[in-house]
C-alpha cells in the first residue's frame, strides 16, 4: 500500500498544475484566441512567484506566504497574456506566431533578469515549507485519507476549486455562454449585442491569471530551485486541451491520463517493477511526449475545436 500512496501523491503533484494550465488554455480558446504561449506564461509567472516567496520570507509565514505568491504569479500571468490580447484582438496579428514569440521571449527575459538580480546565477532557490503532513479529520479516512490528505499541498485543493468554478462559469453562466459564442460564431454573437472584443479580453485576463498560478503550482512540489524552465509543461497542457476536446469533463480525464504518464516518467525508479525492467531513463522521460503524439494522431480526426478559434475578428468586416 505504501507504493500506492507514493504514486498517488506524486500523481497529484503533476495532475493539478496540468489541469489548471489546460483550464487556462480552455478559457482562451473557447473565446476564439489560440493560446500557444501557455509555456511562456508558466515560465514567466513561476519566476515572479518564486521571487515573491523570497521577498516574503521572514515577513509572512505559513500557507499565507504561498497564497500571496500564487496571487502575485497570477497577476504577472495577466501582464504577459495582455501582450497576446493586444496583438490578437486589437492588431489582428497571427495568434500562433504571437504565442511562439512569447515562448521565445519569456525564458530569455527570465534568465537575464535572474542573473541581474543574483550577480550571474540564474537559479532561484525555493524554501519549501508548505508541505502539509496531515489534514485533520480528512487524513484519518481509511486509504483515501492516506492517498490525498497526507503529505499534500494546499495548491492541490485550490486547483480542484479552480476547475470546478471554471466548469460552472463556462457551461452554466451567461458570461461563459456568451464567451463561448465568441469562439464559435463571433459575427452572430455581435449581432445579438455581445461585444466580442470585450469578452475575448476578459477570457484572456482569466486565462492569464489561472495560467500564472499554474506555473508556481508546478514548480513548488517537485523542485528546490527554479531555472527558468517548466520542462515543456505548457505544451503538454495544450495537448491535454486538444485531447480533451475543449470540454471540461473530458479535459479532467485527459489531464489525469497525461499526469499519470508524467508520474511514471519521473517516479519509475521508486517503482520496483519498472526499475527492474532495465529500460534507459530516457525512455521514461520521453514517454509522456510519445503518448502525446500518439493520442493527438487518433483524436485529431474528431476535432471539436471552437469554429472561430484563431480567426481574427474585425467589427468593420461584419
């Protein structure tokens, strides 16, 4: 049972940020904006979140320091995502190119900025004292308590709450339905009085905030320092979004599937059966991305992407 508990805890470390960042991409793409810059938002926001943790060290203690850093990372995620908003909404630029430009800019800027702050070192140390050994009452539940409520992080529960609220907003509220209409048929939405540009801006602001928090959620449980990379996790979140067909429940399942692959790739040495296979570590490290290619090859035939995703909208061309 100890091995099962170990795998479940490790799984949550990868599942939650993957779910949160893919939800970020869903907000953007359901409004009609392709967000190829998810990786850049994670890299950028994670740096600011780690810096915030350092600045607050000794000033604010406990889980409140983490919560403030998450909020700050989310705000910085909005700042970067607004570049995509201005380029895609106001300037009608190619959204894919803008996203890839963000993915080039963010790591380079973060390396430069970290070296300036630390006299040549690009590694930002993380003092991680946020691990919760056991949640009262919930941690005493047989089996499930040991799996999910011991040796956990508050970010796990924040991530689940973000997903639930996002699913309700997208599928059950007037705002969400209007925003999705902007991604399906912006001309029809505008004819009914919906301001397409306003809703797309709102969607990208939400996407930036959620994606920014996802960056810090990813690095916190798995690293003691930050080196301006998230290991391509933003691209993996894009794959989850496509594999989940831009729908909340399917997205949840897709995130769980890819997180499990990521867990095996990183924890295989602690699983006797896999460790004894004698396969090279490179095989396990590449496994999530190999499965991504295979999964996308099969799901691309049944694409349910928003019909207007990636298409610039100009009110004067109605």
